[in-house]
């Protein structure tokens, strides 16, 4: 745990230097506050922008941040130095994951400011679950990629699907049918009523399958790249 805490502290120090990662944690919370307070349209559902941007936040920030951090440190050989200093691969990955998850949760806490007080614990729980799945997928990309450029090219299509498919599904029935297989779409459905009822057993099954698939890919990538060459 000492090594994990060292990794977390290192990432915190690097955050201000890495503007690409930093903006991921700021953009959607800021957009949510601005849009919720600046735009008022008759008939608009309550907390429309909070729910919309929350799903996009899950599909973008943790995914791209985890991939960018791991691939950059592989490219600069920082990760190799850490491993030579007796930091185990799982300790490094856990430290990065905890760091990304914590900053994402702080952003989610800001985004929840417009919700009813009774809905906030439920909202944060679902956001936390979504962040875990997204971080696992981002870590897979970061581990597989040889460098940061390759990581960016791999993570972009995944991010586009997970972030924008739920939004497009609101306006197109055909896209909505396809989007049902992604956990971000099921989270959007849950956020519609702030309850598990609308998602049903199918929604839970999709989220569970997405989580299992992400976990399986993560361990596959981990085993194939234990040396992080």
C-alpha cells in the first residue's frame, strides 16, 4: 500500500503538468454548471444537462485519462524505472486507477450540486460504478498501446461510442437499439428516473456483462504485457 500511495502522490504532482489529463476532470463538471444555470427551456426535463453530461463524463474522462497516463509513462520509460524500483505492476495500476477514480468522483460531486439531496447518494454510487468500468477499459488501451500516439488512436473510437451513443439514442430509435449493449446507455436509462426500476433485469445484465468483459480484457492485457515493453 505504500507503493500505491506513492504512485497516487506522483500522479497528483503530474496533474498540473499534464493539461490533456487535467482538462478531462474539469470540462464536464464546468459545462454542467454552466448549461444547467444558463439554459432554461419550457418542457425540458429536470436536470437534463446534468444527466446528459454525466453519461458523457463516464464514457470519456476516466477512459482517456487512464489510457493517456499509462501510455505516456511507457513511452517515456518512467514506468520501467518504477518497476525497477520494486513497484509491482498491479500496485502501479491500482495507484493510477484510484487516482483517476477519485478525481472523477470529485467532478461527479460538483455535477450533483443541482440534484435533489435525496438523489445524490444514488447518483454518486452509479457514477462510481461507471467510472470503474471505464477505467478498466482505458487501462487496457494504455497497456496494449506502444506509445501515446497509438493510445490516442485506439481510445478515440471507444470514447466516441461510449460517450455519444447514449446521447444520439435519445433522438434516433435505431441507434437506441444498438446503444443498449453499452453500459453507458443503461446508466443513462437509470438516470432518467434516478432509480433501478426503468433499467430492469436486462439493464443490470448489460452492465454486468460490460464489467466482466472490461475485467477480462484488463487481465488479458496485463498478462501479455507484464514487462510493459
